[in-house]
C-alpha cells in the first residue's frame, strides 16, 4: 500500500460512525474537478512522504473500542496491490471498513466481496455512461462499474452512490439517465441503497485548473436534483 495521508478521527467520512481515514495514492481516472491532485497527479505525488502501514496499525491498536471503523479513500484504493491484506489486518482488530471507490476495478471489488472484507461501499457515479470517457479520460470502464454496483447490491454490504454536480459533466438533466442506468444494472439497487449523496462542486483546488473558474451550484439547483432522486431513493443528502 502506498499511503499518502492519514486522518486519525472523523465523524464525517463514515456515515453514523466514528472513524479514521486512510488516503491511498494514485488514481486511474482524471476527473477535472478532483480536489486531491497531490495524490492523483503523478507529477505532484511525494512518495518520500508516504506513510508506513505499521504506523497506522499501531495507532488503530490503541483505538480499539473508541473508533468504529476505518475509511479507505484516495486516489483510488483498488489500485493498491496490498489492499486485501491491509484490510484483513484492520478487520482482525475489529474495525468496520468503508471504501470510497470509482468502482472501475470490478475484479478487486469481487475479491473483497468474496472475502467479505468491506462493510460499506461509497461509489462515485461520475455521470451518465456516455460521458464517462470525457469526464475520466479513461475508456471502457462503464461495464466494470456496472458489475461492481450489481455485485455490491447483491451482497450484505451497505452501498452509497454519490455524484458531484458540476457544469458540463453532471447536471440536473443527467439525473434521469442516471436513474435509468442504475435501475438497469440492478432493479434492487435503489431500494437497497444506504443513501444517495449529491455533492456540490468545490472550485478551490482542482486537478484541471480550468475548473477553478466554474462556480459551485446554487442551493436551489441541488434541491431540484435531490427532489428528483427522492422519488426513487429514501435517503438523499446534499453535501457542500
Ligand atoms: S475524483 Fe476520485 S476518481 Fe476522480 S481523479 Fe480524483 S480520486 Fe480519482
């Protein structure tokens, strides 16, 4: 595992839980609005400052009983070759595991599901399928994402889907297509969903600096999206 950051305490990252968060380095996507360029852009990654896994295990050892779980985010955690072993060690300590993922590595998702290692998955639904390539600069990922969502829906794990609303990439009109897409993947996906998060775009720090000129959405605009999503999902939240 190449770990670029560690937050020892959060009440925000894991819904209804007190957790710590591990930030893994590297991502196969290049979302223009990504607000973690320092762990996504190879030119900016500082490998000398990567954290030792042992530091994290030692910390967690002393937090048994006071933390509920560990969030593993990125970057894209499923790129990490040591992910399965890393999670196994944390699970053995008795912590819950949440993973934030773009879901494009369905083979890794399958492996983690087969070993029942993840309690909560938060998957980014970046946009409608036909805009994925424009958004992520990555080809042929939609099928894998569909497989991941389908497998998780059929598992015991909790699933959250989340979309960052940003001009040109994911807008109000796209959400009808997103609903149809997810329903087409698995008709139980929305009823099983723990929640759907609608995230406002943050222009302060972006992978593509052009996005810094784009304004965040107005609250009323996000409410319209939220009302649309509430028709098919019980728990919809607006973030930011
Ligand atoms: S937003 Fe997520 S998926 Fe997109 S580049 Fe950043 S870390 Fe990768």
